[in-house]
C-alpha cells in the first residue's frame, strides 16, 4: 500500500493533547502518505439516529418492495404464461 486515501480520527483520546494528534495526522499528509485526514469529532457535527427513524426507514423499504415487487409478480402469475411476457 503506497497511499491511504482517507485517514480519520473517530475518537479523541483525552489523555493525548489534540495538537499532538492533529499534528501527527498533518505530518502524514505532508509526507504524502495520506491524501485526506478527517477529524469529525472536532467539527461539532453530530447526527443522532433515533429508533423512530430506523423503524420508519424499514417500513418504507418494505412497502416499496411489496409495491414494486410482489404486486406486479402476482398480477403476472394470474396471466397465461405467454401473455405475461408481453407486459412489464
């Protein structure tokens, strides 16, 4: 492996000064060993995912699967085999 594309720090160690950590990451970028370094915890952006959004996404994906998968297949199953090939 010659170069790491994205190098991310996901948890900041409170025992290590952040300047040392970010300085070491910058050194890797300056040496050309890393293309992009990310420290998302320092950006202040935190996107919480609630259980309600997970359940809603699951229900939407299931209803989409039923609507665009099961219903057309059920309609085609009731047709004569040669006629079912004529319709999408």
